[in-house]
């Protein structure tokens, strides 16, 4: 009986050795954590940006001393409904990072099953913002549903590797495309007034979140400057204009910094996403872009903390 138990233990250990190596686990978890983190941070950033746009527009209305038109949108279109595509995209990326993290580091059946189900839901929702008839095809469903089943197997580590690879293979291109969709909202369009004049280029991008923020900041800056140059205003009015001007200039610095960070982030995210499959396929592969991606996410979060004071 003892010999049989020892034999089974040896077999189990040898088979579990066919699972993800420590290097693979570390790199998959690093990519997954960074993806989750940047998706969560960016959602919060969009909400903070909306609040700042509302405050800037409030100040502009006060200084103009005019009633707003009936169609006036105080948040410049940055309501949750107005940026539904961006929020859905971020939730899909967040859930992708979550399921990869659970498969790389978590043995709890309930956690893996919940992450898998949530990923399919969020991914389909994100794709439907571009095509409302989109439905997750069976092949994409199958690779994710397979991950739910591994928790009932004995050799979990070996099964994890078997299921992470097809998930990454099936969704890699889509994840890269989803990341690309965010570029327009994390950066400024080429001819933006928030870009140094000598560096502006002919416009080819659509108006995004940073552009809306820039438009409000620039308008308030110009209007506040005009008020400060006019002698007819009271001290309180001039003080309000001065504070508004400072707020607008601070916003411009924030916009310029975060736009630059956003451009780098999306570029390195795409590269890291492309390297993820190599990490799964090759036990000893070291993905420099995954490390760089994690570092870029940390850098972005540091800047956001500075600008939000959080």
C-alpha cells in the first residue's frame, strides 16, 4: 500500500512538472497584472477627466456670463454613455488579465470559473460596441470553457498550461486590436492646441477623451486671459479668472504628460501581447517587452497619482 502511494506521488510530481515553469508563471502573471492594472487605472482616469472637464466648463460659463445653449453638454460627451466603447474595451482587457492571472497563479476552482465567465461576457460586450450583431463564436468559447473544467482534474498545473496557450492563441489578435482602440482616447490628435505648435501635424485621428479635455482647458485659458486684461472687472472676478487660468494651465501640463505616456503604453502593450504566446510555447523564453510593459504601467500610475493627488 505504501509503495503504491509513493509511486502515485512520483507520477503526480513528474506530470506536474510539465506545467508552467516559474519563469513562465512570473511572466504571464506580470503581463496579466499590468493589463488588469492599466485597465482599472484608465477607467478611473476617464472618470476624473470628466469631473475636470465639468469644472472647467462651469468656470467658462461663469466668466462668459451667458446662459448655456439648450443643447450644451457640460461634460463634453464624457458621460459613461458617451464613452461606452472605451469603458467596454477597458473592462474586456481587465477581465483578460484577470483570467490569465488566475490560471497562472490561482488553484481555486471558483475563482478560475468566475474569471473565465466574466472574460467571455466582457469580451463579447466590447466587440458589440463596434458591431451590435457580434456573437462569440464556438471556438473562442470552447478554449475559455476548457479552463473551467481543469479545476476538477488532479494534475492542475499541467492542465493550466494546456489551456492558457489556446486562450492566448485565440484572443491575441483581438486583444491587440482592443488596445489599439484606446490609443485615440489616451493621446492627443495630431493638430491639437495642447501640442507645442512646432510639433503639430495635419490631423488624421478622431477626437478622443484627451482632446475634449484639451478643448475645455484651452478655452478657459483664453477666456481667463481676456478677463485679466480687462480693467472693468472687480477684484473677485479677476481672482476667479486667475484661479481658472492656473487650473487650465495645470490641465494642459497633465494632458501633455498623459498623452505622451498613453502613446508609449499602447505601443508596448501590443508588443508585450505579441510576446506572450512565445512565453507559453518556450519554457525558457524571456520577454523583455513584458517587463517594459509592467514598468510603463507603473510610470503611468505614478503620473496619474501626481495629477490626482491620490
